[in-house]
């Protein structure tokens, strides 16, 4: 029994990191490379375990600290002595806690404000080789957490002859914050507040100016990312400042929505967001010792000069800023995100802009989602599972679990893939290819049903795209002898499609026409990625059918369960299903279960 309990505890530790679902760097004995000259000086990288080359921790902007906190990124100053770029830099400042933590933390805070660095992975040097296509990875994490450092591009680079760049960018309130005291007269770019977005744009400028030194082609740059990284990739298709800096885009489980400038820059009592910049300032003042009522604090703040207010905000520590969000009820502040300011990000309905040629940056696109996206957010939730030793999960009601995950994952697909692919196809511009990732053949370590708990959940495709280059055993509990051949075959297929797209703008380049481009809602083609040969689906999600399907769904055994799922969909997507739809249902009487009481 003691051995069994130790095995369970070991599994719990492994599973705590398992759901990073990303690729950590390998650490064999590596050899230093000769100094490489880039625009700002020489850097010294190293070989990697696969015979390629890598440079880690290259600065692409000045550290955004002190007076540069909440400023647009500034170019790096040249250096005289060769810079050793063999270790990762710090991740950007973030709070720990919850699914997806990838950064070591002290007292609940990880990373550093000095974090604007990137990593480059390249094939083995060949004298006279043609410049290779470039793939720039934008990590996910709700724009509040995560790091470029856990994604190892060595296998993509060495086996598929591309140059892979992974970037860090400012997160949370350090990445997106608009405050009148931080404004600079006649500086519309800085005043946008989109500092994280501007970091990504700055990294693309760095790529344009420097990537040729690594064997990369600055005229064949693919921007790709997952979750928030996919969102950021799409957002740059609506940024005049990013035009010409990348030439193709891959969006994995992303979406497209923006925060309203007015609500992000007003007090909550004036209709502003509860986490607005002004509310952050007010909370910080009281933390300093004012201890006044909200109205009194607001009045006293108004008496301060804008310069004093800016100085006060910049002097606040990272811990003090995050403590405010904790008091406001956020373990990870996910507001604000990206502002549609009309300068960094074009104004107007974003999806509508994608449907009109000339209203967005027209590049070929691959876009897709995972069949069971939302299971990642259920597998540890005590509402749906019984947890033992904090990680070993047993589903309470498998039918309800699967049904709820299906509806929300389809909602994700509609919002993040179908409507966007349809808009891009209507523009009659560059082609778009859509996919759905279905792999769900995880092992069952100690009997834990990972295949049902997670299935094809959010982030599950990332190791397949990078080629399972993690040496930390993060994916090991999902692997067994039976699923290894199919898993490796699917990874090879996806890596080939991704890199062929990066090289030519067409994932079918050099192959038979295997992946049909997305045309219109009546003839849509989704590639289905699973262990079977490449298949296609015509399935486009219709949100108008959700309610009736819930009513008829036998997996939802009670009226309460049906009402719970319906209410949760409305809460997540009020633009699709207004709140009044909950009580106006003709075929589902939810009067016994008030909307506000359901989660």
C-alpha cells in the first residue's frame, strides 16, 4: 500500500506540470558556437541535441523598467563585448496559481519586468544554403502568464529546415494599461496602452532586421501562436503597424475580441471595468495608507498632478500591483487585454473587418481548434471531479462532463474558427485553411482516465506541432506503447504541414492536394487531425441549434443540468445568446433555477 501511495504522489507531482502542454528545452552537453554578428553586436549561441543551433536570451528591446514601465518598447542599445546567449532570460512578471503555470514563483509571483528577450533555433549551418523560412511563436496564457522559454523549436528547425523564434512579451497589467497620467502629448502609439502588443511588433522588427544572420529569410515570416498567442496573431492582422512584418499566420485555439477603451479608463462607479487602471491606482493609494472611502480617495487623487500620479504608479512594486488584483478577486488578472485604440489596433468590428479586403492585413492563414477545448478547465474542478492527492481525478458524472465540454468546445470553435474563417473567405483574399484537432488516445496512468478527462483539450496540439521536444517528462503520463506510433505519425504530419505552409504559404506545397482550403459556410472543409490519415469534416457550428440540442440531449438527465449548461453558454457568449434567452425558452422551463444561481 505504501508503494501505491508513493506512486500516486509521484503522479500528482508529474500531473501538476503536465498541463503546461508545451515543450521544455533539452539540456545535454552543448558546444558553444562561434560569435555571430547581428545589428547590435555579437552573440554566442550553442549547438543542440539534434545537431542544430540555438541562441537563448537575446534582448530585442530595452528592459521596460523604471521610467520605461508602461512605455512602448525601445530599441536595444548596441554592446561591445560578445554576448553569451546560451541561457533563457526571465519570463515576464505574472501571478502563479491555476492551470497552465510554467514559471517558477516566489510568494505567488513569477518572472521579472526585465523580460523582453527571444530565443532562436536554426538548422545546422550549411555554407551557401538558401535562406530558410522563419516561424515566430507567440506563447499563450490569457495574456497574463506563460513564457517563450518552455517551447523548444529545435526539432522543427533541424528536421524541417526552418528558423524558429520564440518571444516573451509583457503580460497582464504590465502589458495592457491605459491611464491618463501615463499619457505623453502627441504620442498616439505610446498612449494606446497596448504595450504587450507593441512588444510583439517590436520582436517582428528585430526579426526583419536580424534573422538573415541566422540563415532566415526576412521575407518569409510566419507568425503562429496558441490560445492568447493565436489571439495576438489575429490581432496583428488588424494592426497597421504590423503590416509587412509577417507573411503568413497560424492561429491555434485563438479568438478575436477586444476591450473597450472607455471602460478600461474609467472608475467602476462610472461604468468602468472593476480592474481599470484608475481603480488600480485607487487601491494602491489605500494600500499606501490613505485608508479612505472610495469617493474620498478618488477626490484626493484628483488633487495630485499627473506627473506625481505617474511617478507613484511606476514606483509601485510588482507585488503591490498584483496584491491589488488579488483583493479584487483575481488570482490572475485577465483584464485589461488588448485595446482597440484605432492606432495600434484598427477600430471597427474585428470580424467584419476581416471579411473586407483592404480592411485587414491580407496573408494566408491556418486556423483551428481542438475538439474538447474546455476539458482542460474541468479536469481539476471539484464541481465535476473528485480529486485525490490534489491531482488524481475521477469524473463524478461522465455524461454531464462530456456534454458540457462538447457544447462549450463547439462554442469556442464557432467564435475562434468558423466565423473568422468564414469572414476571411468572404474577403476573397489570401486562402485560409481550417482544422480540428481530435487526438484523444492518452494512456491511463494508475487507471486515471486521461483520455476522457482531457481528450483533445486546450493546448493538447502544441507538443504535436513542436515534436515532443520536452525533456522534463511533462507528457510522459499520457504516453504508452500503444499510442506512440500513431502519436509520432500525427506529429510528423502536422509539423510537415505547418512548415510547408511557412515556406510557401500553402500546406499542400510539394504534395498531393490533401487539405482543402476553407471556401464558404455551405462547403467548408476542416482537416481533422487524428491518428488516422488526414480526414475532412464539413461541420460548421450553428449557434442557433444549441438550445434545441440541449433540450433533446439525453446525456443531461435533469432539467437542472440542461438549465446549467444553457446558462453557462449565455454567460460565456452573451453576444450569441442574450441573457433574456434564458427565461424566454419555450421548451425548457428553468424558472426553478434562477440564472444568477447557476454557474
